[in-house]
């Protein structure tokens, strides 16, 4: 399969023509991405800082998917033995624990308090309307508890940017005047005073036996009253997390492993539109070119560095297309919007690990370009041969030479300079779009 197959004059004409048709196809997306976090890459230092105290930090960014919905991502970092104070959740939240360990406590159905210990690799979901708080453990290794969370945005559980992802219990309670509170809670005046007069605590505090602790205890007591007339709390035991690091990978070979979690293997995601994935590419490997017809993938780099190539599909502007090849490192967020073919590669010197959230409103099957699972395998070979203006044999060779679709060896020559990869990916993709039209 020579390169000339992809660069013959006919192909270029086809490419141009197809770019035009795609332009129309992708216009809706174009209009939507003019706002926040629209690009495929958000560097770690570009995140917005929401909280920064000596006990922890919270930063955030927004991502817009290919279907006009906005997703809010938050990155919580708690120092060992710190406490993220109770908040009322405004939207469904799905999170992943990147490092450290701790305990998540939350309230469901008014009077039931649940707790679950979380550690590295765990994922969990809390529903909109839950009140929760998180305490990081004082483990001997003193690792920070790092949590990456996404807030769902669906019709049933919309994310409203104006009201944010959650509000602190503290603020909710203090918003009322003392008489109302006293009448509502039927507690002594001094308790109300203590709650409302105390200095306002930051979102993250030290969990040790200090002044804040007293404040925290008061708040917990208050929360208890606030949640139930009887003041009783049931501690439930039947909660468990799902550890993605210990889950069976979907694909595993010498080039890495890829694990996905959806409502099928984790009950808690049942009526959620969010799935998770974890990809660990060993040195010099590649996640094969693919795209999602129905979902947007938002990935966060956990370890190492990598190169991401995204096919510039919404405009024929060469100078912008060049931007679609970028290096990512720990803490960066990169997005694969719907219909945008992308491949991720690790360098020769280190493995490249990223996890992410995928959002979909319908069933999504990622489409891979190469190998046995290639979408091209299902198309008529003759039609393909004509599309590329090559012989049947060339198409046969193209599809037969690679057995794997997903995790591949990364050819260094390709990574460094080749554009034919782009052309071939774009072309095939465009042919498919055309067929779909
Ligand atoms: C296909 O390619 C051959 C040369 O490789 C060229 O002669 C022929 O004109 C091309 N066909 C079309 C339809 O462009
Ligand atoms: C990724 O794989 C490498 C090599 O197999 C391993 O050393 C590393 O711990 C893995 N990282 C994660 C986050 O699973
Ligand atoms: C292409 O990009 C260049 C540089 O970013 C810009 O000056 C030019 O107007 C763009 N052309 C189109 C058609 O968008
Ligand atoms: C690995 O190689 C890349 C690209 O050459 C370089 O940017 C990066 O710093 C290297 N990483 C390590 C750990 O040496
Ligand atoms: C391609 O295959 C079809 C059907 O098998 C055959 O009719 C056609 O002649 C073949 N074309 C070439 C160029 O081999």
C-alpha cells in the first residue's frame, strides 16, 4: 500500500469535495464551540482555580460536547487528613480517585447516611440532591487524595452553570435568619448562634483536633437535625465502589491495556449517561485511529506524556489543521468530540496513561479504522477500492495486514512527520460520512 494511493490528484479532489460536504455536516458543532473549553486541549495550568487553601485545592474546566451540551469537570486535591465540607449536589456527579484514599459520606433519602472508603482507581457516582463530604485519610505514605469528577448534563439532571455544581451546606443554612432557623429546627438559641455567628469555614479544612473540628462537629450535628425530625441516622453498609484498576481490561496486549466501565459492569451508572475508561499505553504504542458516532470522550492524563493526533474535520484550513497534533502531559484534559477521528500515542521513553469520561445519550460504539474490528471491514471492498482509486488487492492488503484494531505498535516514522496518516484517516472518514449522507 503505497503512499501515492492517498496523494493522487483524484484523492485530493475527493478530499476537497468531501471537506465541503463535511463542512456542512459539522457546522452545528462549530457554532456551539465558541464558548469555554471549546478546544480539544485544556492544559493543566489553564484550569480555573475555585478553592486554594493549605489543606487542599479545587480547580475546574468546562467541556462542550459535539451535541451542544456543556460538561463541568472538577479536580479536587485534599492533603492527608483534610476535610471537604458538606455540599448539596446540584447535578449527578461521577468521579475517579487518582491517588490517595479517604472516606466519602453522603445522605440519601433524608435520613440515611452512607459511607464508603475510597482509594486509588475507585469510581463512584452520587445523584443530584445528595449532600456529601469527603475526608482524606492519614495514611502513612501521606499521599494526597486526588479526585476527578464530572457533573452530568442531561434533561433529567441538567447542569446549570449559573448555580454551579454544588453549594455549601454552610451557606444554605446561614442564608436564613436566626428566628426562622430556631423555629424550623426547634433547637436552643445558643446552637443557632454557634452555627450562624462562627466564622465561615473555607471549603476544605484540616480534619484534625483543632478549632475547625469543633465547627465541623457542630455542623454535622446541625446537618443531622436539618435532615430528619427524629434526628436518627441509619448507617448503610451495602455500598461499594468499583475499582477500574482491578477490573478486567477490554483489551490487553504488549502495547498496553484499555478498560471501560459502563452501566453494564457497574450498576450505579445504570441510568446515567456517563461511562469511564482507562488506557495505559506502554512505550512507543498507539491507540489506533477511531471516532465516536454518539459520544464525546473527555480524557485526563494521569501519567507520562503522549502525542494526540486529531483529524481536522471541520475546516479545510491547513494552518489550523496543524494545531490538531499536540503533546499532552500529566493533568491536561483533551477531548474527542463526536465524529472527530483521533489517535493517541506514547513516546519511546515512558508509558502514557489517561482516564476519561465518555458521555452519550444513545448507544455508542467507537469506530476503529484499522484491523479486524475496522468499520471498513463491513463495507463493500469494491466500493472502497473505487473510493480510494486503488485495486481490490490493495484494499485487501490494507485490511488484512493488521489484526488488532485498538492498541498498536507506534511506528516512529509515522509519529514524527507523516501527514499521510492524516490523509488516509480523513479520507476514509469522509467517505463514510458521505455514505451516511
Ligand atoms: C486512478 O488512478 C490512475 C493512476 O493511478 C489514474 O490513471 C486514473 O485516472 C485514476 N482514476 C480516477 C477516476 O481518478
Ligand atoms: C501502566 O502500565 C505500566 C507498565 O505496564 C505500569 O508500570 C503502570 O503502573 C501502569 N499505570 C497505571 C496507572 O495503571
Ligand atoms: C486560515 O487560518 C489563517 C491563520 O490562522 C487565517 O488567517 C485564515 O483567515 C484562515 N482561513 C479560513 C478560510 O478560515
Ligand atoms: C520522553 O520524550 C519526550 C519527547 O521526546 C520528551 O518530551 C519527554 O520529556 C521525555 N520524557 C522523559 C520522562 O524522559
Ligand atoms: C475486483 O473484484 C471484483 C469482484 O470480485 C471483480 O469483478 C473485479 O474485476 C476486481 N477488480 C480488480 C481490479 O481486480
